[in-house]
C-alpha cells in the first residue's frame, strides 16, 4: 500500500459518514505514534468526548457542561486508521460497521488516564 500524506488540520471537524451515508460525528482528534522519524496515525476520534480529549480538558470541560445543565455526555468513537476511507478527505467514510468501533466515554477516559 502506498503512503499518502494528508494535512491533519484539513481533517479536523470533517463529518464522518458510515457506509450508508449517515453522519456519525466529526473528527475532533487524531492519535499518532512516532515510528522512526515519522508520526503514523493510529486512530481518529469523533464526537463530544474527542473534543475534550483534544483540549485535554476532561475535568474542567465536564464541570462546565454540568454548569450549563448537561447531565449526560453523548459518546464518541475511536476509528482505527485502517477503518476510515480518506480517498476524499472532504468526505471521510467509515469502512466498517459502527458497532465495530470502540466507544469513547467519560468513564473510559478516566480509567485509561488514572
């Protein structure tokens, strides 16, 4: 498979579509790992929890949301790099079923970062 470069700033906030064309959320964060001299994308995060992840603001973000009356945060998803079709970076498409994705949530984030 050929390597392709896409500027990450162009992917942020792009709506991700499932295989039926239904919007499932926006790309809010990208996780990458350093391999040699390059950074290689591991996964894309979508949804409200991903916004807080990008801002590294889980605690304060949740506090502010609760102040404004939010009692439940909707989940987001983690999409492995190879499950997202970026042939058209303006319209990223999921290459698997939604139920195959890892769900992002406040509870999971706390467990991973404690």
